[in-house]
C-alpha cells in the first residue's frame, strides 16, 4: 500500500519544451526512480531541484506538479507539516485531473500529524475523486481511512472501510492485500459488535479465499 503518491503529469513532456522544462522533466523522472528504489533523501533533493527550476518558467502546471511531488516526498521523510504546505499550494483551481492523489496525500499528511478527523475527510474526498479504473488507489485510501476510524474509536466504520478495501483489491487481483483487508474487516466487525455472525463468517470466508496461494506467514497469522 502506498504511503504517498507522486504526480504522473510531470513525466509527460509537453510538445514545445525549452531547456529548463527538459531538465525539470528529467529531474522528476529521476526523483520517481529514486522513490521506487526507496532512496528517499535523493528523491527529496531531486524534487527540490526540479521545483526551484520550475520557478524560473511561467508554466503554472509544471510548478504545481513539482510542488506536489515535493509534498509527497516530504511525507516519505516524515515531515508532514512541510508536506501539507506544498500540497495545498500545488492545487490548480478548476482542474479535476489528479485531485484524487492530491486529497490522498493531504489525508496522509494529516494522518501523520495525528489529526485523524481531517485525515478522514480527505481520504473520503480522494475515494470520491478516483475513477472506476483506479481500484487500487481506492483500496489504498480505504485502508488508510479504516485505520483513522480505528484511531477515533469508530470501529463500525473501520470494519466497513476494510471490507470495501478487500473487495476493491480482489477486483484488482491483489490477493495478499485483499486478505489483509478482509482480516482487518473481520477483526473490527467482531470488536464493534455491530455485525451479525453471518456477516463476520462471510468476511472470514472471503479472507480464506484470498489467502489461497499466499505464503506470507505474518499475513496468515501462523507465527
């Protein structure tokens, strides 16, 4: 499950690039590669360079994308306050594309700051913005949302979130993630005492079905 999401827009070169734009796009590509390699500090330095360069050109969209990537990376290095400032400034008013990831990252920043009520609001906004072709992103947000509900002691809502996440992961053929989500759903269904025995058993059965072929001992809870 993703901790934060970087912008895809910065990877796509525009038709008429000047040398600065070309360098920015190259830096953003490098930053994404560093993140994929878990080299967070190099990613942060790279995205900082990209943002500084973006301030030298008039294209607002590129500057906003660089701010977004910088905010996402600040989350990864444990600086949610800085992340939040970057993310809020990165929003392009009137532009819907990419808002799901923006709201998700803002939710993560508030989550890391232990402002769980605000995190819930932004995770829910992210889920509403994601399209039907973004099932994994929806599921990731539902997992984050579920744990926020746990932190504010709303176990019933937590169970619903985990169960929905499990179904979303299954549709996306992410069996290990689905099993984890269904396991958490069953756990909080039992703890909340708000669900029938039949509902709990159905969820546990979904978990067992997802576990077929999964070898992770911790996930299987066999340790």
